[in-house]
C-alpha cells in the first residue's frame, strides 16, 4: 500500500466537491479530489438539466393541446417519444460534457479514483480497482459525496419495473403508464411532464404532503390545481399491495381500487451518501440519519478537521446551495491548515426553492412552519393573493394558485413566502433578494411594479400584509421574546 500526504482531501467531485477544490486551492496547492463513481454532477446527469429538458417537451405539447382556448385551432400533438428522449439525452450529455471538461482541466496529480473510507479524522483508505490501495494522510478532509434516491423496502415488490428518477433519463422511449410515488419536488415535475407527453400517470402520496409546502392554504390551492392532471391523484393514498405481474406492476389501493402500470417510479426522497465512509471509526456529532452535523455557516463538523458540503450534508439539496457550501467548506479547510481557530463563517444566502411544474411552486426565506414555530400568532402578519382573477394571469390562461407572504409585527420586516402560481420562479427571485436585504414590507411596496405583469399580484399580497401590520416600538417590545427586531 502506498501513502499520499496532502493538506486537503475532498471526497466527491460533484458540484460541492468541485467548488471545495477551487476554494481550497486558493490557500494551498496540496489538494486531492477522490471519486469512486463517474465524473459529472447530479444536476447535469440526472437532476436539474435533464428534468427541465423533459418538462420543456411536455410544456410544448400542452400549449398545442390547449391553444384552442385562445381561438388558435391546432391539430392534436403527436408525441414521438423516441425523439423526445433522444433530445433529452443528447442535451443532457452536452451539459455533462461541460462538467467533464472542468474535471479534465484539473491536474491529474490532484485526482484519485477509488472508494474512500475514514481510518481516523485525518486518514483515508482509498480502495482502487485497477491499482493497489492508497492511504491518504490529510490535515483537512471535506465530505462531498452527494446523495442517492431512497425509497421504502416494499417497493421492491415491483422488481425490474421499479425505477427512480435517475433511470427515467435512460429510457429510449416513454412507457404507456407509470405510478409515481411521492408528490414532492421530483415527483410533481416528472409526473406532470410524463402525463403531458401522453403517459397515463397515477400519483400516490402519504400524509397529505405536496411539493415543498407547509402553508395549508397554499398547499390546498396547489392540490386543486393538480387534481385533474393525472389518472389518479391522492396525496394521502392507502396502498394495500404492490405486485409484479406479467402485465407490469399491479397496485391495489384505497380498499379495493386497482391499477396496472408499466413502471413504479419511486420519487420518495434522497439519502446522503455517508453510510459507507467508515464514520463509525470517528467520533462525530450525527443526526437521526447518521449524517455528520455541520455548522451551517462554516460547514465544519463539530470541532474536528472534517467539513461536509452539498447533498451529503443533509441540509438543503439544491445546486446553488451545494456550490455555496462547497466553497465555504473548501475555503475553511484551506485557511485553517495552521489552526482550526481560523475557520470563518461564509455567505449563506436567503433560502429559495422552485418547482418547475405548472403551476410553478416556490418557497422563499422562512416557510409557514418556520414562522409559526418562532413567533406568537400576534407577532406576525400574513398577506395573500389568489391568481384566479389576477389580470395578466387571466390573459395567459395561467390563472390558478395562491401566494402568501409573512411579515414581522413591529418592524414590518419581510420574513418569507410560499407560492403556487404562474411565473413563480421569477417572483421567488424578487422575494429572495428582498429577504436577503432584510427589507420591510413598506420598502418593498416602494419598488416599481409595471403593468400588466404577474408581479402586480405580488404587490396585492404585499398590500394585504401591510394592512395587517402594526408597526412601532411597543409591539416590538411585546414580541421581543420571539426575536422581533433581531
């Protein structure tokens, strides 16, 4: 066994790992990247980009199918599913190619192929298939191993017809029918896209959860919008059995109903890839999923020389968050080589999440559950707007959904929002910028609003919450225990 000594070792070459590498290299040239699987990020290979390619095709078909509502008569679209998937895969490969070019530009001496396991806090054993095992002694180690799809064990009854979202982008053509389990971010995006491309989709959920929402009013509005878009849609279904048959997958549900589908699509979440890293050899603070607990501002695990970033951190599994976390982790790993006391807080931006369904879904800043946990009911205010009669929304026939915004009593500070509606991706960015700048509702209302635009709906919600606000020091003092004014 050979030995390699480095200042910083980074496990994983996804978005977080590459960001960590670039940041660490600002402090030292002694950095190594360790990768066991294929190069290329989750986003490029099986996440953001291929899913948006599939959604783009689905949206094109949907617009043609509904053009008659505008007085534009078009032939019903013919879906060439092989052509759809060919474009998805070819463009996906193009995006992956950009990532591979980035990896190829890294010095070969800074790259190691193999499976890394911890021996102790500063030592890794890398098992290599085509070479002898390698011991790496590193002063600082960054875990950036990403995540993988996770699903309940009873889904295995579907046998070879059980797929996860990663598998969909390898299909050469689309099936006739699928059952999607999990109406969350991934399930809604892919389920709706497949439905619009002619696949019969049954959507199964549990506990009433839908998308990213915690606000019951916004969730109810979104539920109403999605209810008619699938063969079956139930966010709290009772699944009695799953069986692989000669015809496909037979699912019995709701006490007697039955459906046979070509595939069962498991979209029930993702699991951080930390279970085979040898963490049992270390004494690290772990959460309920046995994931190392990191300071969200430094990405340091406890007081150890170990940092963690990206999906592996079990914080916010989004590309922009992975990039930020990776940069913070790599920067701190590099700058703290002389002393862990040199670890610094990095920039953590306001939370923003978008689901590219129709209607689009978004959350910004504090979600409803966060607000009600932190504040007494008389220490925050809510404003809302329905898009059913919003001018531009009706013009585009996208008039569905609800936006709710939350603000702090006493100061009027904007706290967060949840939204289902048209162009939510753009409104979410405006709100995220306002949240990061710690703007008040009156300040936000002083911003320009053009006419006629969807953003006028946002102004309506801001006016509504403003009418419910009571500003002043007296209320701030009364609500100080909630953190008002902090």
